[in-house]
């Protein structure tokens, strides 16, 4: 699907300059509950999607005869491991590693590769994670959300626009001399 989508963009518009590898799933996975099926599903989407998106974007940039920008979605959970998210958190660590490797491999071709690491964003996926964490602890959804939100320095959850602004920066010319980096967009949960 990733390969088809990127090829369709080039077929329709005749060019491609920026690819954002953003698909991801985040089931709650306490260590003892993980199944091989869950492992394969999370890694196929969260890691495989970035790999196939990066591979296809690189081939298309080469075919089109120019560089480009690849932007990968990781997470603050890919910077510091989060409880009860063994598969999601570890898959997002893998995305950070893939970002650094691709940045080194592709820099001389004028292709930059960076990542953004959102914190707690008000999305349906985050609300589901909070619900599951609360349920696993015998608590309510608000307790589950506070498990993740309690350490945000700015004392508010992120809006989707907060993250989109960073992606826009990475896609634009102001980031032309940045590659291999992960920008944390979490309101001050992690400091690196």
C-alpha cells in the first residue's frame, strides 16, 4: 500500500519531494500478554511502514533525479520506554535508529531523513491507550491519561497542530541542513 500510494503521487503530480512515514498502532502490551500475532502486526506497521516508505521514496527521488525529505513518526515513547507499551515503545525506538541510518546512507544524495517524536496528543489512539492502561489498573480513563500526562512541563496535552507545525518545519527549506535528528514535540516530558 505504501509503495502504491507513493507511485500514485508521482503518476498524478509528476514529482515527489517530501514523504512523511506516519502510520502507526499502539496497543497496550504488558510483557506477559504479548502474542506473536501482536508482535508481527505492530512491527509490520510501525517499523515496516517506515522501511518500505523510505525505500520507495529513495527509489523515486533517484528516478526523478533530485534529493528530497523523508520524515518519520516516532514518539516520546521511542526516546524513553513507556510502561505497558512494550511493542509500541520498542518499535518507535527502531524508527529512531532507522532514521539515523538512512540519514547517513542518503545524505550525499541530497536526501535528508529526520523524525518527530510527539508526546501525549489528543487523538482517538491516545484516548484508547489511556482507557486500556486505566482498565488494566482497575482505574478510570482519566487515571490512565494522567499516567502519561503527569510529567508534562507545559501542563497540557498536545493538540495535533502542535505536531503538524514541526512536520511542516521538517518538510520546508528552513530544515535543509538538518538530518538524522529526532525532534521531540512533547511539551517538556523528555529533555535531550
